[in-house]
């Protein structure tokens, strides 16, 4: 009897050993620098060594940005004769081990990029089928972090299996390598990637526009309950703070207040924080922003509760989190349009919304300026400028100091859907496209159309265009010309009006400097 218990215990221990990531690197979201947003695939060892020097010189390493990660583009187009990945010799003449050594000598950690498919997204060799040899190569090279991408795999090569294979290969090396899943939210990694990776991307790639930053944040609402030190972290993708490409894609690319909203919200959501800018020309105001001690502290807080949306009305949103010791982190966000001539919104957070007593007295601290604003009971209001945030730390001055509140408590928005909380199976996922019963055709049963066929069906005919088509194209061109003429006319007149509005906006912004954080009546 005892022997069979022992055998079962041994089996369980083995099963647990092979089914969990065992690198011990889950405690806090990772912080560092990644090459992709600034350099794309054109990286080389000079850039990386220079970045290592600058991370130290700019004080970013000491602020917590310790990982220096190569993204796609570091490797050669071919594996070596014995099947190993190797660096592009022109870009990295000294080789990756020497580079890792240099990075380590600066007190930094060294990260690399690979792909769970046949090729990386930029077309370099993928690691599918080569997991063991690649994981061992990385361990031999002194790699501390692996970003594992998701390009070029067939649908049948089930995503969970592909990512688990590399997890097991990394475990087998015995080197603690932080494992960052970059699978763009495919198959809801927050449901299955805990125990597979230390973090998982929840969305497609970030772009340097305000709309995209807002969109990615919205995609992450409701996901915070799946993150934490015992699970791993939702990765909202790399930061675009200070990135010189801002504005190239979008005429209203983020300005300072947008950038600090982006940074503060990524930090509150406990996303890994990776700088994506070329450090040779990162404006000092953005260096200071990235080093904001109390924002970084919120991200790295011991309790590890990811923040989430707790209230919204129109363009005003409140996000909050629980912090170690019973404080709350709160972000008041004004998403009003930049076009408004009244660019301020009053936003009030009530203590009940953040799990404090209605009449409890609490100190409110402005996290960006690092100063206490006073003691308040019941609520706090701030006038927040458009696209800007007020980031607050609310700490009860008398008990109870309770850190068990979570942002998703009592939020019907986040009510779990038990049926969806299981790890999805490959069969369910792939078959899912055609509905639960692809052969069901009994009376009254409706079959879901196959969306793959529907959306990829070729155009019906490709003969010469008919007279009616030619006529409608000509008519559309003429209409476009007329509309264009009026648009130009309108814009010229609007130019003058805009000047007045900008003047108004400037005045309101000045007022906001003095009014901000002053609750009515204080
Ligand atoms: C994908 C990833 C990006 C980046 C590129 C590199 O798009 O999501 O973060 O790594 O590949 O090719």
C-alpha cells in the first residue's frame, strides 16, 4: 500500500517537473530594451554594444531595464552543418557568445529571439523541430531571455504543442532562461500559457499611433485576472515611448501626455516593459519618463496584481490595481478627442470602487510628481487633460489595510465563463471554424458557414469591364474631384479658425496645470 503511494508520489513529481516551466523567473514582469521597434531586422553588434553602454550611462539599467534583447534578424539564413543556429557573420563578426559576454560585463542580461515555426517572421531559420538543439545553443551562449515568435507554422501544428516543446527544451538545459511567448494572443494564451511561459503576448504588434495604443489597451481589459506571480504576465508588447517613428503612420501620433498615458497604463497592467527606441536619440524627457521611480515601482510591486478597467463612462475611464501593503494604484484617463476646445475632464474615483471603506481616510499621492496631495475621505477628483492620465497611489491612513481586493471583484464585466476557461484542444480549435457539428444536418439544425472558404473565394469573373462599370468609374472620379475641391476650400478657411481653437486649448492646458488634482472645494 505504502509502496504504491510512494510510486504515485514519484510519478506525480515527475509529471509536475515536465509539465511546468521551472526557471523561477515569474515573480515580476521583465524590463529591458528590445531592438525590433527601432531597428527592425538590421541590427549588428556595434548597435547592441552601444545600447548596452547607454542603458548603463542613462541610468536605465539601474531603473530596472536589465534585459538587452536582440529581436529578429540576428541569425544567418542557414544553420551550420551540424544543424545549429548561427549569427550573421557580417553583422556579428565576434559571434553571439562574445556579445553576450559584453552585455553581461555591463551588469545586464542578454536576450535573443527565435520562432515556433519553420521561419522567423523576417525569414530566418525557425526552431520548429529544432527545439532541443536551439535551446541548448542559447544556454551554451549564455542567453537569459528567449522571445519566441509565431510565424510560419501550419494550423495543424497546434500552437500549445509548439510552445510547450520549447518550454521543455529550455527546462532540459538547466539554465534559467526567461521564456516570453510572442504568439499575438492566438488561442487565448492567458488560458493556457501559465506554466508554459513567463509571459505571453495578448495582441498583434503595437504600432506607433495613439489609436493603436488605445486599441491594444482595450483588448487587454478583463485579462488581468489571468496574470500574476504564480501564473505569468500578459505582454501588451514593447513600448513606443519616445520612438522617432511616431507620427509617421498617423498625423496625430502620440505627444508627451499620450506617451505618459501609454507608459503608465502598460506599467499598471503589469506588462513587461521593453523600451523600443534607439537610445542614441531618445530625448531626455522620455528617458526621465521611463525612469519614473514610482511608476516602475507600481509595475514591479511585490503583490503582483495586474491592473484593469474598473469604471468607464463616455471618454472617461478609471483603471486600478491593489498594491502591496494595502494601497491602490489608480489611473484616471481622459480619452476625449484632441479636437475639443475644452480639453479637460473631471474624473472622480470613489473609495468603494477600489475596495476601500466609503468614509475611510486615505492619503492620495501623485505618482508622476512623487508628492502627496493630502488626505481625502470617500473619493478624489482630478481635472485631467485630454489623452492624459492622473496616476494616483491611494493609501488608507487608518485600517484596515487590506490587500485582498482585486480590480475584477464585483465587476459583472469580468464574470468568468467557466466553459471557456479550460485549455483549448487543437481539435476543438481547428474544427471550431465550421461550428460544433460539421456534419449535423438534421431538421432544424443550422450549419455555420465555413468562413475560410467564404473569405478566400476568388472573384467570380475576370472578363473585360462592362460599359456600365467604365461609366460608374468615370462618374466616381468626377465626384471625387468636386469633393476634393470643397475639402481644400474648407481646409483653407478652417486654418484660421484652428488658430483660435489652439489658443483656447493652450489656455485650458495652462489652467489644467494649476487646477489639476485640486478637488472641488479644497
Ligand atoms: C513579429 C513579432 C514582433 C517582432 C517581429 C520580428 O511580428 O510580433 O514583435 O518580433 O515579428 O519579425
